[in-house]
């Protein structure tokens, strides 16, 4: 069961003017489940994305990058679950392109105006014929309020769909931001998440979108880990239909640009945290905050060393305050001139370690009391400067092994 996470209320997901969504049951891997999703964008929409840094990237990632670089104006996205179309060589590229061409033919646009995305099992041929056969059904069901269906249609081992929506006032106009994401395992994004899609009707200069999507990813999806594995298929896409009636945003540093950034990052962070809360086999949601670093980069190194440690994660699963494991992770994070006598460690409100040693008033029953909670914050103070960084992770349970051992069955 996910950690303090419920499926979104479809009524709370605001439609984004200029975006229509349709889904279909194409039988990509399993029958009788939504597994194909189509986004159709009005002409004039701007689209930007960030993708996995895994050098063994999937065919749809390669094709999506090519189509974005072609700058023909993206008009549609096609997403399938059940099959990653990764590790499939030239055949996989041909299948990704064929899917784009098929959708483009239905819409009367160029294939380079379609972005493909896939998630699921790696190194199996994409059943492109099934996906293509499902496109008419998805297109026949296009609707503005299809976000909840879309969130369900992109799931793999997720136990609940993930969707977030908000509205913000910009230039006295209401601007909508709605997004979905999927992911539960193979999560250590190095750009984004396994799959994430956010749309807004904000009227923003298209040239600002690449920087905006990178900022949003860096503050959200690049701050999570479930198991330390970076997927072959990671993609995070931002769509701006530019239909809102406020004056165009031409600088991210403007009051309007900052308001949009804040709202967008808020949506992205909620989606990213939902992925961790739904981590495969997770029973605890853990915030790791590292403060007092010389640089934000070294703070992230320390935070990820803690968040990735199997020993730390299993201790949290067992509610075992074996907190020396956290200090050990801090020590091997890669800060060569780290002074251990300046390190303090907190577990929620409990001061565990002071100046590198056990706090004189720390009691193990206090640590155990905190570790039994489902939401826990770990704070590490490095005593080196004023930089800080936060990472979100989960514990590691028996169920994680079982889920991944049985994934292809």
C-alpha cells in the first residue's frame, strides 16, 4: 500500500484549455486495462522536455529528442505502458517512428509533430500493431477532462494513479497547471522521472520552456530515489498551450514568470513525492535534508548517500534506530575534507548526534518512536557553510524484492 497517498479525485483535476486526452485498451501486455494514452494539443502550443541520462536510452526517448529538435511544433503525444521499447535496436526505432506516423496520419500533421513515450518491460519488441489499432479508440474518446484516465493508462507497477492540479493568478487571469506521472520502481532519475507530463495554459514565450522544465525537474524529480536505478525511458514533458489571456511572459525572473515557476515546481514536487510514496513495497516516506554544506552539490551527495543506502533503508523498514548507518553514509558520500566533529544528526525532533558523537541526552526509545512513523525527516548538519539540499526516498522492504522478482510474470 502507498504511504499516505490516495488516488486523485478526477473532479479536482482542472482541464487545461488546448489539451484533449484519450485512452484505449490495446492489449500491449495485458488485456482489459488502459495502456495507450494520446494527448492532442491545439496549434500554437509550446513543448519542451528532459530525458534520461542513461546512455542505454530507449527508442522512444531517441525519437522524441529528434522530433523536439526538428522544431516543427508538437501537436500530439502517444504513450504506451506494458512495453518499454528499450534494448530493441533499429527495430525499436522503426516501431517508435511507425507509431508517430500512424497518429500523425489520423490528425493530419507531420510525424515529427508527434512525441512517443513507452514504459514497461525492457528488451521485448514493441507490439506496434496493437498500439496503432488502439489509436482510433483513443482519438474517438478525446476529452478535456481526461487527466484521471491518462494517469491510470500510464501505470506499470504503480498501485495508484498520480495526478496533481492547481490554478494560479497571473496578470489578473486564472492559469491552470495539471500534471500526471508514473513510477514506483527503477527510480533514481537523473533528469526527471520515469514518465511525467504537465500542461499549462500560461501564455509564455516558447523559448523559455526548456529552462523552465529543467528548473522544475531539478527541484522535484531530480530529488527522489526509490532504489537508485536510473531508467532507460525517463521523460518529463512540459506543454504550454498559451491560451490564457494574460500578457505574454517573456522573462522567468519577472513577477509573472516567478509565479508560474513556483506553481509549476509545486505541482512537479507533489508528483515526484507521490512516486516515492508509491515506491515498490514502501512503508515509510523519508525526507532527507542536508544543511550547512559548502555547496548544494555536496549536500545532494550526502543526501543521496543516505537515501540510497540499503542498510539505512532496511533499518527504517524495521523501525530499528541503528542510526550509525546514517553517519556512515555521510562519511562515504565523497566529501574529502569533511570534519566529523562538526556533524549533527536529527531524526524529526530528536537530536541523535552532536559534533560527530552520540548526543548525551539521546535515548534509543526516542529514535524508535520516530522510526515507527510513516513520514520521517532526517536532518544532517555538516557545519561547513550555508548550502542545503533535500531528497525524498522510502524504505526497502521484503515486498520490493517480491515485486521485482515477479515483474515479468
